[in-house]
């Protein structure tokens, strides 16, 4: 008994140590980003490095809004990613519901095809997407990037939504049908409210994919009026110097929508992690 308790203590200590190390790996770069964002120019490259600036200032945050077209980049990202996320949620929810409730010829092949599309490296799709969008006249447009982003997210989002719909008993659909509800009304009024954790998890995934995407936004946009935040932040790298505090301030501001999104959807997202863990 004593040996078992000793092993449990050792195991718990090792787990806590691993958690501390993993937390440091994640938090240290973030804390350094925040620290650098509030440093004046003369404290950015001092030796030894300072974690806490002697004279914290908002100058970098003011410069990114006044000296760069940061507001344009931010607005473009919000518009493009929100539109892509909403469209992905609508279509993936309908596709996931249909795949979870109906049997049709080619269903397995269709679902397998959705997974296969996720296996190709995105760099392989860059030239085909460019040719298609150029033919359609959608290069350097918001709609072009929206189409690209939803093509990336809908396949996996469909699988995610299908998994959540499969956890909702089909008897609810049958009961709603007996009460006079059509298929669409059943889906909207009965099934969707019960799948809010799945919708939250899918929304977070889709939003993250679009918000952090850099390569396609860089290639498919050419004018300053169409560029997104990742591309705009990347352009803060100068030919002769890098303004690190401005870049860190821009990175800090660009991370705020993700934090806000997670805070609002946190309770649904956490419940989605344990959905189906206990068999009824």
C-alpha cells in the first residue's frame, strides 16, 4: 500500500513537472511578445534583455494605427474570416446532418473524399487556386480569399459536425416528425440548439484556420487595400532593420480577437471536449 502511494506521488510529480515545462514553452514567447510591445525603441535591443521595461509606453500601439495601414489589414481579416467561418458553419452543419441521418449511395466514398482533400499540402494547391481565381477574375478580392478559406475548412468541419450530430439520438427527429415538424424545422429548432458545443468547436477551428493563414493571402492579394493581418505584420520586416516593438504590438492586437472568441465560446467548447464520453 505504501509502495503504491509512493508510486502515485512520483507519477503526480512527474506529470506536474511536464505541465510546468509545457506551460513555460507556451507562455514564455507570449510574455516576451507583450513585454516587447510596451518597450520604447532604446530598450528593445539592450543587453542583457529586460523582461519588464523600465519605461513602458503605448508608442508602438499608436504607431501601428497611425503609421501603417493596420486598420485596413484588421478590417480585411475580420470581414474575410467571419464570412468564411459563417459560410463553412452553414454548409458543414447541413452536410454533417445529412451524413449522420440519411443513407445514400456513395456515402462512404463521399466522406472518404472529404478526408482525402485534407491530406494534400496546401502549397500543392496554390497554383491551381491561383489559376482558377485568375480565370474567374477574383485575384486580389475578398471573395477570392473567402472561397479559398471555405474550401479548406468545410471538409473537416463536416466531419466534426457529423460526429456531434451522431451523438444526438435519432428518436428526437422521429418525435419531431410525429409532432408535425418538417425536416428543415426539426434541424433548425431541435437539432441545432442541442449541437451548440459542436458548433462552437467548429467555429473556433474555422476561425483559427482563416485568421492565421499567410501563404494564400500573400499570393492572392497584391494591393494594400486587400491584404490581411498576417501579410501586413509580415511586411513590418524592413530591408535594413526590424522594428520589433511595432511588430510585437501588431501581433498582440491581432491575437485579441482569438482570445475574445475563445472567452465567449469557452463553455460550449469545453463541453464539446467531453461530449459522448459517458455512454447513456
